[in-house]
């Protein structure tokens, strides 16, 4: 059984579109989230912490809105910025930019305690760099309180959807959906099936499901 670490049941329903029915369950586990300029190290650390907590295969995600004209801000800090500034303020800031291109990005981190074969996938190489930078176990400890000698391998899968920042439109979705336009519609204007078909998380899940089928 694969455990998806999230408090959002909607993410599990989206995962079930790509994985076999009944093969994934939600795990509500509040792991400490590190601060980093990229999503990969955050997802990798979360996957290691969740696996050490549960001892079973886990899937963790981290996602954010990256605005080109703001050098990728808010990026990994998207949740904090949404809570403190609000999406309207983010739109107001972006409205004065010449370049309002943006992208939603999502990185899934998978850990089951085993190893992974090396691949030419740059996401995989990036995770190996993140693992090395994080040190043994990415900061976790063994039950005896000692740091393990080998870091837990984590496999990363990235999803990306391009768009641009617009004035808020639409009644659906959540978070930044009303100000993110893709292919003429904001995410808040799309129905669930349409949004899931093009979403950054869906694209990451599609990559993961293809790889996980042979795991």
C-alpha cells in the first residue's frame, strides 16, 4: 500500500486517476518542512521523514507558483505568501510587470527504504545532489538517536504547467487558481476533470505512475 502524505483528500483522488484503485491511501503526518529555494530538497526531506515515521512506501509532494518576472517568487514560499499577502496582492504586484508569465510546478518525492537504479533523468540526478547536500538521512535519526550512515534514497518526479498571471476569475479551485491562466482559462474556471488533465500535480503523477508500475 502506498501512502500519500497530505491533509487534502482531493490529492488522493487525483492520484487514484493514475494509480490502481485502492493502491493509495492518505496519510496525515505533519513532518517538519525545511526552507529551500527549490521544491526538490523539500519533497525529498519530507519523503524521508514520512518513511522513517511509517516504515512503508510513501509519496510526498511540494508545489508552488513561480512568476517569471519576480525571479520565480513566490515559488517554495507560495503557501506562506498566500496566507500572509493573499492572491490579490500577488496579482497586484505582477500586474505592473512587463513579463507576467508564470508556471505551477509540483515535485513528488517517493521513498520506500530501497534503492533506485541510476537514470539519465535530470530530476533523479537533482535528487541525488539534494540527498548529498542534506547529509545522512536528510537530518533524520535512527531509533537509538544516532544518525544513520547512509541517506535514504528518494526518487523525484516533476510536473510543470505554463501560464500567466491575470486578474482573478472563476469560482472553483483553491489557492492561486483564480489568478493563474492556462490556455485561455484560469484554473478556477476549469471543472475538476479539465484541471486535473492539465495540472502540474497530474503531470508529476503520470510520470510517477509509469515508473511505479514496474517498482
